[in-house]
C-alpha cells in the first residue's frame, strides 16, 4: 500500500506538473502576442511623446490585447537620422494548479519584444519642370492621415493652355498656323483645408517664324510644322519662365509625416480617360518615374505606385504624366506634365516602416 500510494502520488505530480507547464506555455504565447502588438502600437506615437506616456500606452495596449501581468518599456531610442529602436518586457506570476503540492504556488512567465523603425518620407518638395499640351489639366496630391478614411488635398498643380497662333503672308494672302505642341501657364499651390497658397508659377511664351531661329536662348524649346497649304515650314520657339514664392522657395513643400497613404491624381477634362490615379492599376501606366529628365521608365500596366517609396530620401525623383493625348506604352518624350519631387526622410509614424527584431 505505501509503495502504491507513492507511485500514485508521483503520477499525480507528473500529470499536475505537465498541466501547469502546458498552461505556462500557453500563457507565455498569449503574452508574447500581446506584447508584440503593444510595442508596435507605441511606435506610431510622435517623437515628442515622453517615455512615461509611452509606458502608459504600452500597458493599456497590452491589457487590451489580453496580456497578463505588467509591462516595462526598457528602450526608447530615436537617432538623428530618424532610425528608432523600442524594446519592452512583460512579466506575470502565473498561479499553479498542481505544483502547489510541491510548494510551488506561482511560476514567473516573462517575454521580450524589440522593434526597429527605419527613416521614412516626412516631406516631399514638388517643382514643375515643363508642362505642355492643348488640354487644361490639374494634378493633385491626396493624403490620408493616420486613423482617418477620407483623403484630403495637400497640393495642386494647375495648367491652363494658352493658344499661340502665328500668321504669315504669301503674296497677298495671310495664313495662320497654331503651334503644334501647345504651352501655357502652370500654377503650383499648397493646400490646407480650403486655403490654397501659390508657391510657384511657370509661364511659357512662344514666337513663330518662317525661318529657323538663330542662337535661341538656352533652355528654350524648339518646334516646327509644315503648312500643307503653302508647303512652308513654320518654326516655333518657346521659352518658359519660372517664379517661386518666396523667390528662394523650394516649390510645394508638403508635410506628409502624418499621412498613412498618398496618391497622385491627374484630372484632364478633355482627355480619355479624364481621371488618372497613381493608385489605380488601370491608369497608373501613364505615369513615368526615373532618375533623370530623360531616364523615366513608364509604370508597368496593372501596377500601382506607392508614393512613399517612389520618392527617395534626400534625392530627386523625376516624374511625368502622359495626359491622354497619346496611347501608352509610349516614350517619355510623349509625356506632357514634367515635375521633380525631392524627399526628406526622418522618423515617421507609419506602422509599415516597423520591423520586429525580437
């Protein structure tokens, strides 16, 4: 009987320890998931947030995710370039069911989590390079803030076509020819709610002649067309003057640090299609993105464009739109709306830039 009792007790203890161990493993797994979700949530808080406030938010998120015990925020480090590192632990004295027989009433369960956040786009500076075409058009940058669903306008570039007609005479008869490419006036605005502030304007002026232009100004745009009525070649020369407000301004400097999504939209009332969007796979192939004015590959048909990744940190991205007058695919030389975007990167609240490292 004593031997049987000892064997039975040993078996009960073994089973009991196994049950408590399984419970501890499950508890630890749940705690780990809760802590991972919680530490990710505090990386979207502004850099001005104190460590104490982050600690409070961490514990609240941990509890909301069914985490047991208490959390401790161990590391908050945001480097000068925007790289951020966060680490946290969670501990819970889990009560036992059977191990108490052996005098073990609780088992300490602990978990750790660490994340790394890379610098991301916080500002985009848009500048018009050259806009042409017979059609009026408007390009708008839209952004959606964190925890919001409605996109808001952040920048607008408005182009108005100004026709140029050249009249010449052959004998006693006059002939009028329209410049074939078409140029006009482009205005760039930053947008804040219902307030628009002009930051740049480009005005293009064209002249015509029945003979080639000699010594045209640097940067001018040549063009020509043959008048089938007279057989004469008519030459055009266009110069575009750009003014920024203020005079040394960077163009449209757009703060996107609070934006979770960005997309560009081109509205061409006379075009087909009339609306082109960078996040629409059916129209994004009219957008060109590259490293120089002439090296701009066309976005592949069926793909969408992430503006955050399309604008590199500290470098200039060259972009252009084909407004609908030509079929695509087509060389970038057919495009009508050229501009540059320069990105500034730093700490960004977007969760997509965060990587779990532990």
